[in-house]
C-alpha cells in the first residue's frame, strides 16, 4: 500500500528543510515524492504527523549488533575469532543473530541501517557487511556484503595474543608486521591467480587471500581499529604503501593530528561517545573530536560501537557533538549521508530523495534537543518501531 506522510517538518539530509512537508512511499518501499505540494493518490494510507519532525533513518557505520552477545553472556559472543592473528576468511554475516534484542534497540534509536564488523583483537579480523535493522533472516536484511575488511592496531591485539596466548603479535611493531605480511601474501596470491587464469590452469582458492585481494583491488576498504595518534598514523602509512582505501575506526586521538588527517583525505568513524576512557589508549577521549576533525576536512561519521555505547542512545551522542560546535546539518549528515557514502550505499539510503528507500525516523521535536526523541522508525515505508505511551 502507498504511504503518504504529511504535515511534518522534513530534514532531507541534503541540507534542505521542508516545512509542513509530504513524503510519499510506494508499495515497493521506495520514495515516490518528497516536498510540499505532493499529490496524494486515492489509495494511499495517510499518516498525519503535524507538529513532528522527520529525518532520514540513522546509519550506524560501526556496530557489533547481533554478534556481540550483549545481554546473553559469553556463549553468544561471536565477534572475534581469537586463535589466529589473521582471520581474513571469516565474515560477520555468519555470526549475526537477527532476532537479538540489540536490533530492537537500534530501531528504538532511529537506526535503520548498521554496518556490523568483527571485533578488534586481530590485526586482520574478517569481513564486514551492512544491513537493515528489521527482519528475521539476515540474508534478506543485507544491503551490501562485504563493506570492508576489519583490521586492528594497538592494545587489543597486543592483549589478545601477546598477553593471553603468549605469541606474536605482542607489540605494535608485531601488529604492523602481521598486516604488511598479509597484504604482501595477498599480492603474491593475486599474481599467481592471474597467471593461472591466463593459462586456463587449476588454481586453489584461499578465502583469506580472496579477502585481501578485494582490498588490494580497491573493491572494499580496510577498516582499521585505531585509537592512539601513532596507531592512526601507522595504519595510514601501511595503507599508503599498498595504495588501498581505508577508514580509521574510533580515531580517538584524531583531533591531535587533525591537520594531517585532513591532508590525507581520511575517513574517520568517530566514537563511541558518552563513555569512559576505559583503557590507556583512550585517555585523551573528547566529544569535541568529531568537531575538530570535520573542521579540518576529515570525512567524519559518528558511531556507537554497540554495545560500548548502546545504539538506543545514538541521537544523544550526536546531540553532544552538536553542542560542542558541529552545525545541525553537519551533525545530521554525520549519522546519515556521510556513513551511507562511506559504506557505498548512498544510492539506497542516507537521505530522503526520490528513488531511495523510505527509511526515516519521526521525532517529537527538533533534532538534538530533549524533545527530539524518536517516536517511531520506518524502514522501506513500514513502521518497525513505535514508542509506547504510558
């Protein structure tokens, strides 16, 4: 059935604001029209939202929703393949429980799309993917797979392998060496594979190297967990050596080297916010980080890293960043269109435009204010979460 949402103030995500706007969604879940003078077909279901605000469905580009096991304990912890420092052959897609309560938390937070990544205990940790936050079969929820190959610098790999298992890598030097060795081997694999294909000879596929090959061919980026400024610089150095695309995940110390990151055209996934500095490498944490990075030309996306910031509070984190000085439109972009572009899914989501998925959140007031809490969340024109009235 067609859905006509009328009367609300609409933030399109492209900088436009439509007072008393109208959004028309088709029965295929796509936006047919958005504006003020939209004709409403006779067979449309009309939803009157006068006094409310509509924003694009939020996109959380770094989560462990459905794979971390929060609320269920260790038995459902499936985000890290601990034993080997290089586990490029695994994919988060195969570890996600789509009925986990964290997906409902995401919908409550106005989040309609998430990128789910493996954890950060391995220098090379596995493939990421993007999906919608409603559904029961993960394959039906996927928007894009894969969206990147996860990597990690710093204390997590040092602890997981050097301290816990008494094996390499036990230092930052060892982590960097493991990543370099992986991409060198992937390059050699590429040469051998191309040669075999040219000759029509049998070639044995290695799923770990296939992941590396996608990164080397720039089909997907290397998404590197890095908090400390020196780890961030090391990640960019290695990616520069192999001419591969990357994003810096967390980028906690990014503001200390913001000018450098801007000159490197860095993509930064910043967060989680509203959290304590729980380890040495996050001692310099500041919620002003995203503001400083943006001012230096860094493509900045806000993230929850759920469960480390519960995804229900994504808008609250964005509100804090806004109050530190990021403009309303830039803050909105950091949780909608910028992550869509960083994930390569901007043709489907990230803004409210004709032809895109009708993914949106209905707020009780202006974004990033106390009244601007999520009242309902829509995915592809269907309400998937509504706040209970008490």
